[in-house]
C-alpha cells in the first residue's frame, strides 16, 4: 500500500466539502445557521489540525489566525468596498479576509454584496484547498449577513475573481492596487532572492513577505500583520527593522504572546503605512526597545556567545575545562567540573557568569545563571552566553547572578524579548546595579 504523503493538504477537502454543503442548502434552518457560525469562527483552524498532519503544517508554516486574533489585529478599522482594495498574500482559509469583510457594508441583495465584495477582496495561496475554503467562507459570511434566506447565485465563484491560487511574493498587480494589506505569513526560514539587500543566509519567510509587500505597495497603503516576535526583538533582525522603517511609518507595534495552543511561538501585531517616495524617513520609525533606566549589564561586563560549537568544531588544541548547559547547575558557583574538551579557539578566564541562551516567557527565571570560578581558561559551548566582568571581580559576578534571580529582570526581559532564546543585546541591556 502506498505511503501517505506527510506534506499533503488534500485531507482538508473534507472541511471544504462540509462548507460546500452549507453553501448549497437553499435556506438554512437553525442547525445550518449554527454550523455556518462555527465555520466562520475557528473551525478552519481546528479542522486544519485534525485533517492535515503536523509535518505539512510546519513545512509550509500553515497556522490559521482565528477570528479573535484577526479582530484584535484590525481593531477599529473601517472599510468601504467602493474605496478600498484589501489583499492577503497568504490568505489560507481566509480568516483575515473574513475580518476585513465584516467591516464592509452589505448591498441591497446577496448577489450585489458578492459583486461589491468581490471587487475589493483579494487573497492568494499556494494550496487550492485553502483557496476553496476562503471563497466558500466569504460567500457564507455574505449569506449570513443577509439572514441565510437567499441561495447563492449560480456561478457565484466568478464574483470573487481575486481570491485565487498563486505565489503571494509575486503578485505585483494585486500589491499595486492594495489600500490595505493583511497578513499572517509563514514563520519558517527561506532562502533570500537576488533582490534581498537587507539580509544574508537563510531568512524569516515572514520578514520577506512584509518587505515584498512594502516594496510593491503604493504610497499610503496600510499593512496589518501578525509576525513572530523575533522580528520585533531579535538582534539579527535589526537590519530588517531599519529597512521597514525606511519604507513605512510604524503606526503600532504590539506584543501579543503565544500565537495559540498549537503553535508555540510568541507573536506581535504590526501596523505600518507605506511612505511616499519623497517622504521624510526619519519620522515614526521602529520604536526603540525597552531600555533599563539606570546602569546595565553591558556597562560592567563584556557579553559574548560561547565559542564551542559541538559536533562541528574539531577536538583539537589545549585540553580545557568545558562547560555547557547540561553539566553545570543553575544559580550556583562552579569551581571544578569533570568534563574536559580540546579546543583551540577562544577560552574564557574565570571569574565569569554564564547564562542559558534557551529562555522563554513563562519560565520561572528568564536568565538562568551560573558563576564560573577557578584559575585555568574554560571552553564554553555556544548554547551559553558569557558575561566577563570588566573589573575581574568575583563579587561582581555574584552580584549579577543574584540580580538575575529576580522578578525585576524577568519583567524586563519579558518586555524586551519574547522569542525562545536570549540574545547578547538583550542581556547587555538588562538592568544591573554594581556591588
């Protein structure tokens, strides 16, 4: 028997089949109306998780927004079908487009409403199953808004011509028409193309979608996006934030927290307005990350990432004490450890403090620390951040470990960085009072 393709989305057709049945019912009874309500309010995501295997969802970064988060993103936005063109380049099953449609008025008849909405709502996705779901859900919303009494007109899909299969990175015509851009793009990594000048190596697909949207959108187009928090707070994303600020005024950056119960990633909500070509690019740029009001770790310590990359670095050079997250206790001082490793790169002379890079909001303490003591240089794995005191004092190291073990530091880091690892910049900016 042939093996099922783990990257196949065809299972989602079971959900679109249920949507088609609802769309074809001549007049809805109470049970039909309740099924329609559920299909427009969270069912798309639940059915995605039930019908499509996790490897496929992860491979394509497919995690649907849900109506609550979509409504939070758009807030008090007002839309008119005769004035606006709303485009979602990664439309999925249409959650964000539905939130946009809820802000549009209805016309005198169901057919007229579909015509009006079809001229101003646009969405693309690579997967035909999702496009069918998006079309059906827009049509069901229109029927619901008209009371569910009238059947959909024959050939109603032709009234939604801009919701179609396509690569959202290549829709220049749709981007050029857009007055409003809505997106919850894939969060995985991708290879940049030749036009990408703000990053090298593998980059966030979400960052690429935002950048392409801004590059192709007209002046004053508004962009509303749900994005992984690393783009807001990560050190390596600094160039992306600078480029975004060159192209758009930053209207709002709002931390949200965990995307949902199934996608364990912190996200933030972003609102931008595309600048005109001759606009002043120095106004309303990306807000400065929260900073300590007094002295910080970087004032008293040199902060680095450990230099040993396990399974890649050759075990050559001097035999040294070797520390990594699995062989040292948290919130203690370590003078000796039995593990040794040959390492010809940089080693650190005690005393110094190491912090686990893996860190997430909700941990009892974000900056889990250990003081390393002794006389001989120590090799440190790259899953640890090293803080070397400028004054070479053990007391300064102890003071840092004590202060990291506080709610004050937790609160600062939760505000500063919501991604799953600490960065050199976030640690250096952490408040610190010298002994």
